C-alpha cells in the first residue's frame, strides 16, 4: 500500500529546499564580510594614489 502524502506539505518542503540551495549560492557569490570589503577598498585607494603619484607633469 502506498504512503499517503499531503501535497501541500510536499510542495512547501520542496520550496524550502530550493530556497536553501539558492541561499547557499548567494552566500558564495555575494557573501563578503565588511572587513574584506574595506580591505579591497583600501587596496584600490592605495593603488589609485600610487598611480596618481607616478604621473609625469608636462
């Protein structure tokens, strides 16, 4: 005899599992800490300052 399945619960469980997968992908793609963001900003600022300091004036 087959198990009785509540379709509403099955649909919600599938949606929840899909949301967890999407959340994991977004964490991998966008999940940078504030320290990492500020470190990247500081590095780019220093690079820009170094390049501006090395310009020749005619």
